[in-house]
């Protein structure tokens, strides 16, 4: 079919200005016969069937993706729950270990305190004895007792052996 060019047909140009282009096109197509319309309809139907096939294929893919997303959401929830459970178990385990370590530490601290108290009491007792000894010494000094009494010892003469005299003289 041969469509007239717009610049060659003044009536078509006026119709174009009035918005009657679709009417003119339809009129021209009908004048040519039903062959062109049938070709256009069959082309349109063929393209429409391709679009429908593509849409149905996409619909299947969307359904598959939806199922995968639901599966992933369920798996995510399961993982989240498992992680929460592990964290709770870890927390309980650590609390138990910390409690045990705290009890052991407090026991050792109590033992060290007892040893320290014994040593401190022993040291205080020694200091108390030293105070009493010092008080005795001060009283004795105040009474006039001398701190160093001389003991007179008599000299005793021991006879020398003859055998030793010879050894002493040789050397």
C-alpha cells in the first residue's frame, strides 16, 4: 500500500492540524483492502504471543525467586535462633566459670589473710616481749646495776709436757 505524503496532499495536512490523522490512516487502510489490516493484526498477535511467553517465563522465575526468598527467610530465622542459643549457652558457661574463679580467689584471699594475721600476731607478740625486756633493762639501769660486771678469774698454770717442748723448739 502506498500512503500519500503529507506535503503532497493538502487535505491530509488540514486533517493533521485538526487531529484527524487516525481517521485518515484508517480510511486509507480500508481503501487498500483488508490485507493490510490482517497483516498488521497477525504481526500484532505474533508479537503479543512473544510478550505473553516472556511474561509467563518471567512469572515462573518470579515465583521461583519468591520461594527462594521464603526459604532464605526461614533459614535466616533458624540461624538467628541458633546464634541466640549459642550466645545464651556461652554466657551461662562464662558466668559459671567466673563464679568458680571468684570462689577460688576468695578462698585463697581468706587463706592469705589468715596467714597474714598469724604473722602479724606473732610479730606483735615479739614486739611486746621486746618492750618488756626493754622495761626491765631500764629499771635495772635506774636501780644502779651495772651493765657489765667483771668477773675475776684466777689464772691457773698448766705444766707443759716434755714431748711438746721438743716439737715446739724444732719448729
